[in-house]
C-alpha cells in the first residue's frame, strides 16, 4: 500500500523530509557579521539533531559571493518545526544582497 511505503520512507530516509520553510538574514557586528534566522520543518517520522546547514550569499546580480556551512546543535522533533534565530555565520562577503539557506544533513538520529 502506498501509505505504508511513504511511512517506511519517512522512517528510513528522514533526510528527505527536512525542509527550510522560512529564511532571512541581517547584519550584526557593525555591519560585518551575518545573522541568519530560519525555520526547519521535520516531516519525517524520526527526531533529528545536529543539523548541517549551508548558507549561500549572492550579490545584487545573482553572482555567488561566498558560502558558509555549519552544524547547528539543535533537535527537530518528528512532525514539528523549529526556528533558529540570529545564528551567527561570521563575516559575510562584502556586497552580499541575498542569502539562501539549505538543509544539508543531520549528524544524529535522536530516537
């Protein structure tokens, strides 16, 4: 049955069901540091922790100016969403106009 197949997939491949649903960034540190705010939604049937994220900075023309990848030491429980506020990404590229946020992986299954 299709429903059982999907439930099995949500249990065995939870990484496919982690979504970034909101993202924004602002400058801190006198305009030199990027502070990211984003929400992760876990539609899998497993609790996941230590979330690896990739942040890509682009200029006004869309040119990629730099990326930052880091592990966020949080747990996102199955079926829930969690918002991370003002995560310090360090120095951002000069002239960055936009930033995109991408889920890469998780390091721990929590259940």
